[in-house]
C-alpha cells in the first residue's frame, strides 16, 4: 500500500442497529462516528447536522442535581452557540420517557426550557462509539463528555469530566470561539485566550519563514513565539 493510501482519513465508524456496542474512542482530527438515534425531538442522524458545528455532550443520568444544573447552563448558552452556528445535542442512557419527564420537571420547578434534543441511548450504541462509558467510574452511567464536531463532521475537541464535577459552559463557548478563530485565520490560540486577545502565529519551519516573520511586525518574544491581532 502506498504512503498516500495509508494516510487518508479513515471512514467514520458507524452504529449498526442490533449490533453489540463495541467501546471505542474518537480521535481528534478524524471523522466523528456516525449514528442514528432516538431523541426528545424525534429520530436524528449525525449526518443531518452537516454544515453546522455540533456540541455533543453526555450526562450521567436524568433527575440528578449536578446534571440539572448543567442542563440549565447548557440551555443558557444555547442562543450564544446558535449565533456561532453550533447545535447542542445531549445524551444519556435513560429512556425517551425519562428525558421528557425530566425536561418537563426542569420547566415546572426551575422555569427553564431545554431547547436542544436529548439522545435516549438505551442500548449504549452512541455512548460506546464515543467512549462515554467509564466502567471504573460507573457501569450504568455515561461520564460528562463533550465533543466539538465541525461542519465537515470532524472531531475537533473532546472534554471528559467525572461524575462529580459539573462542566463550565463558558469554557465550551470559549473553545468554539478558539476553533472558529483557528479556522478563519490559520492561527493558534494561547492559554486563557478569549475573543479580542492576540493569537499565536504558527511557528516557522524554515529559515526563510523566520526572517519573514521577524520583518512582519508581529509581537515576538523570540523567533518561535509571535503573536498578532486578528
Ligand atoms: C449528579 O448529577 O448530581 C450526579 C450524577 C452522578 C453521580 C454524582 C452526581
């Protein structure tokens, strides 16, 4: 086999109805595993989201307090994500009926509408494809995982949190802003970057590039470490 063939992006994994779930872990830069799933908004396929960013996130279980705070926080950022062409998609292995009852309960007791679909992954197919199950942590619940999938269906970021720690939804917006800034300007973003801050100019790989960047008027601490405004 030629080097070229070996380095092509592999076909995305796919959930097959009826097949025993096989645990796997998505890879950054690879095609997001495809799936079809039952949700609180009807049947969906990941392919339906082609052209939009997707934030797919799992939670351990419905009617649990940390998850409830997270759902309120995800609902609060949904409009900001929409402005960025991002769709939210929740998941746990609870049934559709449980999801619906919990969504109604959050509305009734806490006054919050949950605007995004929640996957009822009762047979753990999607959870297995995305490595959301951590048997040493829980045999029956998905961990708190977040996958940022870009409009071409590529996995661009993954966040894994344990059962006991609620996620920071501001960080999810910051992550999307950073990924979209990288795509738009071909740059990287430094620690604790936020929109408006300077970005990192990718390191040079030739002497010619070193000389060019030193003349370009970037803010450089050294030849390999330059920032610019975008
Ligand atoms: C919660 O959401 O409150 C929770 C869920 C699983 C384990 C611990 C806390």
